[in-house]
């Protein structure tokens, strides 16, 4: 429990730090007395509802506020100061990327034919302004990323270029062609969504396209923020992702689908739910609220999706047989195998 409390406080400081960067960028004051008062009030009300003492809640709230202020006043991470960054895509990940870069001192412009992003210079075409940009990040939808990449390369950009796509098969030939033509191209896959405040402590994959300079620049950008950066061969990426991204999505949807088709009402299920049911429901509910197009593209555009589905089907067949068998040995073996497989994980 203590570890959980400290982990949540650390996450809250991560949010505070990012808010501080936005305040500096926008010229706002670090301290806001009315906001601090509201935080303390919210803490005491929540504590009262939980049966906790208001005095303790006030002490905790004050301590968190002071630590957040200290974090905001002491930080200095403007390593992109003076750099020009172009973000292709104004969706949720594009917005995350634009905020991430601008908070670290970059002058950011955005292009997306499907819409604009408030607070940034919005360009008319993917190649506009990219020619002299220090960094161009393709955060457009999977289905349009290849077209955007080709349009971008036609502007002959001199800076570092990388995409953030979660599937690479439909892009890799164009990415490698870009390197062959002298462009500084690499490919990146942040293993987190736009809900993450920063990359700190999160996995980021770099798939080299043959340009060492671009690979190093991408690594440094995320390592500066405390990300765990791993090199993954481009040709291995999608098979790995089919099992660590596509399959979890699929399993969560299968669980949600099975529960919704059980014939039991959500109210009846909620009255009897336990920890396992709640955990899986939270995951299924979260995924059901994500972009339908993005999640379908993750499955459809990955050539290894069928392989992942076969693994799920095989596992269901084995579980069906073991669960209905009078002899518990088969079921026990499945649990033993999984305990051994996950035994070294933290």
C-alpha cells in the first residue's frame, strides 16, 4: 500500500512538472492561490467521505502542493529551445506530440487535412515548413501515414524524420527508401497512448531504417525524459506488436463481448463483482472508448494479426477441454505453465 501511495504521488509530480512547463511557455505564474485552495478543499471533502480526518487530509494536500511548486520552479528541460518541429497529425497523439515538443522549447507547427490544433501554427500541407525543420514527427493515423510520409519527403527535409505508428509493415519500404535517398529517417513506437503525461518509465521502441544519426536523435529525445528505449529490428516489430498490443486489445474485447452476451444485466453483475472481474471490466471499458478506426487499423494493417488470433483460439480450446475435464491435472498444468512463464516478470 505504501508503494502504491508513493507511486501515485510520483505520477502526480509528473503531471505537475508538465503543467509547470506549460505555465512557463504561456507566461503564467507558477502559484495560483485560488487553485491551491480548491485542491485542499477537495482533499478534505474526499477524506470526509472516506471516513478520514480532515486535518490529516489538509497536511497531505499542503505537502503535495509545496512539492509540486518546488518541482515546477526547479525544472529546466528546454533542450528543444530554438528548434523547429513539424507535427503531422492533429489527432490525440499529434496533440500529445505538439504539447511535448512545445513545452520543451520548440517552435511547433501542425498539419492535418482532417482538422486543426488550437494553439499552434497550422500548415496547409504536410511539406509546408518541413524543409528547414529540425524535427518532423508523423503522428497521423495508420491509414494515412504512408501518404503523409511520401508528401513530406517531396519537400526534401533536412532534419530528423520519424513516425509514431504502431504498425510498420505498410511503411517500412517508404521509410527505407527515404534513407536510401539521403534523408535522416527512423521509426519510433511509443508503447503508450496520449493519456500518458510523459514517456518517463515507459517503453519506447526504435526501429532503425539505416540512418544512425536519426536513430540516435530519436533515442535521445525520449531518453532525456526517462523513457526505456529499446532497439527493435524493423522486420521483427509487427510480429512482436501483434502479441503485446493487438492480442491484449482482442482479449479485452472478447471478455467484454462475452459478458455483454451473458444474459445478465450490468446491475446484477456489478453487485457480485470481485477484483478479477473489476480489473477486466476496467480494461474492456477503457478500450471500448478508444478510436474505432485506430484500433481496427492496429489489427487490420498488421500482417501477424491472424497468428495472434490463432494463439488465442488455441488457448481457448485448451482451456475449454481442461475446464470441463473431470481430471484437474490439465487445468493445473495450464496454471503451472503460466506461472513459470511469468515467473521472472516484475
